[in-house]
């Protein structure tokens, strides 16, 4: 499932941070924050993060990003790199993130990544012959591109990634932030 892929990528990111001696934390949320582990480093902390991820269960509710932003403002005072691995193909989730973008981008460096849903692509980018399906996918692709531009105005970077390339993209963004010393 998408949750399994997001958790796998989060574990890889935690491993990369641990190897580089960086602190990392974990926050799991849907309508409200269900689990929060403050940024630390060390093998015991990595094990605690891993266990929290193994215990995670998908919730059939859209994410409340405004609640997330309020939680982060009160609990994470230092500027931090945030990787938000989520799905925004649900319009209510995208609208929630758009409302919370200014709060997230004021203090932190948020990177929102989602796996590109099947069929979501620019019009005429595939030859499957399904014109109506292609148009529907294009409309959804365009809405996500507009969301990307809106988020960028508030300092939130959004990336829609092919499902098999998510881990590579997250790790390359992490390395880019480290190399450019954006924090």
C-alpha cells in the first residue's frame, strides 16, 4: 500500500540521517497527531521510530494539515527540515495543506512528496487510447501542478514522484539540503 511505501522511505531517511550523525524525528498524523518522537539521534531512537512506524495503521480520513502546522509551531521551535510523505489526490487534503502552507513555511523547510497516482499525467502523454480517462488524469495532474505553485509561494516544496522513485527522490532532496546548507 501507499502507507507501506511511505513508511519504508521514512525508515531509509532515518537510516541516512543516523549515518550522517543528524538528528531526526517522527510524526504520524491524520486528523490529529497520533505519534510524535522529538528529533534525536542514536540507535535506540532509530529503533523507537521504527517501532512507531510498524505500529502505524492507515486511517480512512483526510489529513488535517492545519492541525499539523499548529502542533509543529508549539512543539518544534527550531527551524527544521520536514519531509511530509502523503497523498494529496483527495481535494480536501490538498485544500487543507494549502491553508496551512504559510504556517509551515514560515518557520520550517517543508518538502511534501507524494506518489503519482496511476493515470495522473499531462494530456496525451500516454497511448492507452482512453481519451476520457486521459482527460480526467490531466485535470487531476493540472490541479496538483497548481497546488505546487501555490505552495511554493509559501516556502513549501511539492514533488509528485513515480512510485518506484520515491526513496531516491527523498534521499536526493535530503542531500541537496545538506549540500546547499539550507538550514
